[in-house]
């Protein structure tokens, strides 16, 4: 194990985070959230930097211009990572930490940023890019007679004129 791998592993253990080591120099970390159940985050040692990558959401179903405008406006105030798209249009949080900046404190800071940006931005991303799909899901669940507790996650997307109870 390299010195940098030891630093990363030490930071993950200190933060009591679940992780896997699928190959040398690579860590797959599970960041538990509140709005988004979990954000799976890769920490991979590259040639010159530690690469950070976390899946945020798939490409939006609708409202593309507002969705991407919102992502770009968020990027300007973020630390350590930023929103980026893959070739299919799915959204990730990505960043790089130069090797000389890789410390347990910086790993903790960057992972905290990933979790914060992913978790706190997730509901807004759903509202902007997936509202119609969520409304259809809500209607389907109402028709099935699901309990109000199961429907609360969908409540803000429902037709305000409808009472789910």
C-alpha cells in the first residue's frame, strides 16, 4: 500500500465510512444521506492527482435548459468538486486533489462537500428534471392505495388540488 493509500484509508476509517477496495489505488466509498439515500463515491489515485467521482443523477427527462442552467450556477460556489456530464448526459460530481494536498483533513473536507452537494441538491434536481415522472409515480401509488407515509416523499410533486389521504 502506498503512503497516499494509507492516508485515504485512514481518513475513511476516521470518518467511519463504509468502503471497498476493488483494486489498488481505488476506493469506493458509501456516503449516507438524508434526501438521497446514499452517494457512491470513487476515490482513485491517478498519475498526478486523486480523482473524485460520484454519480448524482441520470440525465433529466424534461426541462433540460433550466436543469443544466441550475447545475452551472451551482458550480460557481462549490469547493473541491463540480457538476459534470458523461457522454450519455448523466450527472456526476467530479474533482481532483493534487497529491501534495492529499491529507486526512482534505479527504474529509472533499467527501463532506460531495455529500453536501449531492444530498442538498437532489430534491431540486428532481423538481427541475423529473417532476412529470414523479407525478406519474405518485398517481400510480395513490391508485394502488399506498399509505400516506409511503406517499410523503412524493407529496411536493403531487397535484396540490388532490388530497392523497
